[in-house]
């Protein structure tokens, strides 16, 4: 019942941690050299770059293991634990096996981080220019909106990534071809409603928590 839970939790935490850390680092490189401001386009590019870094250093390996475990549970069992899944993947494909589906995962991660971080900061900057208070409720609504935008825009990449990282993994191009064969273009958006149910709330909670932590680590000095 709990097969793959450890990989899911570790992958989720690692993904969010790397995403925020890399975005905070990368965004400074995208600021306008004269004004020091991140335009909407620069926000999106910074998010995209952060997504690529997250995919390389954390997301692809953990997503590969998680997806393989979930897919394995649907048929004849090949894996008994997360560790056994890692060992078998390494035995069969070597280190590259952990990066199966790298192209699809990176496309999904780069686009997801671009839309999630980019849209959130664009919305936030829009509100700040109009003196809209950044309260807990505001942060949650902004995060939920960013989550909705991200899901609708990146669902095809998530579908490709999941198909290419199954227990019996295929290449990214094979995954795309099989998805089209199964249901045409619409098939790329299968599972959107279910994913929205998760990303809307997770986006709200994620950014609300991030803003709260940022206020603790970087308190505003008055006077």
C-alpha cells in the first residue's frame, strides 16, 4: 500500500527545495542590469533555467524511481522496496537508467518551474505596484493561481514524462508516439482535473510557507 511513498516524499521535498534555491540564485542573473528589475519575460526565463537545474540534480532520478514503483505495483511485482528498485534499474541500465526520460522530465520541470515561479512573481509584482497588501490569504490565492496556470500549461509534459519513466521504460519519442496512438492530442491532457486538485492547494500552501519563511530569515528593518 505504501510502496513508493518514501521515493514520493523524498522526491517532492528535493524538487521543491532545489526549485526555490535555484530560482533565487538564477533570478539575480536575469535582472535588468540597469534597473535591477525582473520583467515578466525575465521571470519566466529565470524559472525555466531553475527548472533545468532541478531536473538534473534532483527531479529526474527521484521521479524515475517513483514512477517505476507505481507502475510496477499494477502488474507482476519486480520491486520489493525503493532500494530494490534502484538496484534493479542500475543492474539493467546502469547509471543512465536513473535518467531515463530525462528529456521529458526536463521539459516538464523547466516549463513547470517557469510558469509556477514566473506567474507567481508576475502576479505578486502586479499587486505590489498597486499597494495590495501581501497577507497570508493573498499569498495563498496567488500560489493557487500559479498552480492552476502551471497545470494547464504543462500537463502534456507530465503525461510524456510519466509514460517514458514507467517500469518498462521507453524513450521520450516512443512515449509521445504511444500517447498519440492511445487517444490523439487530447490524451496529453489526461489527468488534468486530478492534478489540478493537488496543485491548486499545494501551490497555495507552498508559496504561503515560502513567504512566511522568507519573512523570518529576512526581517524588515524599521527605522
